[in-house]
C-alpha cells in the first residue's frame, strides 16, 4: 500500500494492489497494467512462477515486470526464460520507484 501511495501521489499513475499470488494473473488481466511490480517471495506463490504465468498470457507478455526483494542489496536483474527484469532492493526510495515506473510504462 505504501508503494501505491508513493506512485499515486505523483499524479502520473493509477495503481492496483494484489497481495495474493494466486490472484495475480486474473487481477492483471482485468486491470491491464503498463508495468507490474512483483515481490519475489510471496507466501502463497513465488514471484518467478507468477511472472511465468504473466508472460504466457498473450495480452500481458509485453508488460514489463520489476521484481522487488529484501534479499538483494543492490539493483540487479533477474533473467529467466521469459526475459530479463530489474530487481529493486528493499528498502527503496520514492525516487527509485517512480523512476522505474516512469521509464518502463512509457
């Protein structure tokens, strides 16, 4: 919810939050986001599995994904069979979040 507030306060973004990995695909299908921020470690389903589902959907495969994680300490990338996505380490600044969202959604 904090990230939602940080992005929406810029006036540039409308944000939908989904906290359950099992509902991520259906939420993304109904919302049609320009960029997806996805935690790597979720209690019910891992971020890598969710990203594979998102990338297998023809309407969502072009949507950029940014992973965030408390287990990395610097900006890095995740490479898998579906692409190469940035990882934003927690904690991150409002500026880092907004910059990534702006760059990837345009």
